C-alpha cells in the first residue's frame, strides 16, 4: 500500500495476524522499519519485489522496539545481507534485541531471535536516509520504543505506540503495553508534528483528520 512516493506499507500475514512493516527507498538504497515474525524473510522479499524494490537495495533496518513480531526476521536478514546492512534501535531495547537480556514480553521463548544493533537512536535525532527520518522516543509499550517521522511525506510510523482499526486510530493497546502512564505521555509528543498519515504496525494506514484523532486519544 503506497503512502507516498518512496514510502510503502508491506502487508504480511502470520498465523492469522496481519502486520504492517514500512519500506522507504530512493535511487540508492532501501530502509526497512521492523522485520516481522521469525521466518518471514521470504515474505518480505516477495512484498518488496512486488512494489519494484529489489531486496539487494536494503541497506538499513530500523527497529521500533524489541517485540518478537518486530525483530523476528532480523537474524535471517543479517545472514542474507551480511555487512551491507546497518541496524538501528533505541539503546534501552538494544540488549534485548541482541539477546543479552530475555525479551520483556517474550522471555519464555526458548530461542528468541537476536541480531547485532550497530547504532543506537535517541529522541530528536535525525537520520539522513530517504528525505530525513526524525526519531521520537515513545516509551511505554517497551522502554526503548521509538516512532519515526518521515519528513518528506509527513508520515508518522507509530510502531506499537498506537493501533488502528479500519483507518481509525484507537490509541494505546493496553494489554500489550508495559507502562500505560508513560505510553500516554509519549502520545503527547506527536502533537507538534505536522502529520498527514500514520502507519500503525497493527492496523496499517490512517489518513483522515490525524491531528484530531491523536488529540482524541490523549488521556
């Protein structure tokens, strides 16, 4: 699903669950935001090629947080791409992604996916890729949860800070959020951003009256 030129939402299915990673690209490279569940590298490859983006163009992976449906295919991507890939995440979730600590919500998994995080991100940082990616630290769902504001297209990639249903933002998903009060505070960071579209990892794209919808979800 195209959000704007060079920004596409990938729709992946896993055991009846639909998830929405985001791919950004320009002439030189592609950036993948979140990697799906374990074993979904072929799904990612097929979805990218359907929109005309070769898997070989993938140079950067940004992880919004540590949950298994976001980091699951990272080890396979690293194996396939080797040193050509740079992986980013927030410092607070890095040790969980790398396997130094058990995942906060999936700690029972016997062999959790793990992969190297090359560089850590912090609130207010901007990455130069694909027109500029502004980092918003939005803890609550996990301590190191981040959202990404794509400056060129005025798109907010919200990760799991919010979810949506049929294009309507439903705010925080309480059952999977570790700290509700912190998550509520995090949503306030979106107020000052000029947002045209929001991509929720669970629910996909929202485009109508975004600022009003975000205001309605503030507590």
